[in-house]
């Protein structure tokens, strides 16, 4: 699987985009290059509003986006930022990478 980092200002086109989020009551702001992706912003706001995703630790949600330049959106819950340390953060991200590796995905952006 090919892994790439989210570009600063370039448009994003990828098979899967992994977005880690801390636990919050409302949808957080996306990184600047993703704020231009209207369908993506609306989808994240929708799952937060419906309480389908909130950023709880180990929470994982894969959302297919068939008509977008990003084919799958993968949300990862990081939990409470005050309870995070380097070790727990690496464990959470590692479990997300493991979950992604079981899917038929050749390219992933973080």
C-alpha cells in the first residue's frame, strides 16, 4: 500500500483519506486543503450531527464517497486530548492503519 501525507495546498485525490479527530461535541474544522471539498465537509458535519462519530478513542468509521476525488473517508477517534501521550496516540493510529490494511485499498493519504 502506498502512503502519502496530506499536501498543504494542493487538491486531494486519493483512494482513502485517514482523518484523526479528538473527541468533540461538534464537527471540528478540517485542514485547510480539505475545507474546499464541500462534499467532505458536509459528510463530516452530518456524521457529527447524527452522533454517528464523535472522536471517542478507538472509534473507526469508513465512509465511501463514490462521486468524489476521495473514494473513502476513514475517521479515527483519538479520544480526549488531555489524556493523550505519544504512546497512546501511536497505538490508536497503529490500530487504524491495521484496519485499513485489511481493505482493498492501494493508496492512502494521512
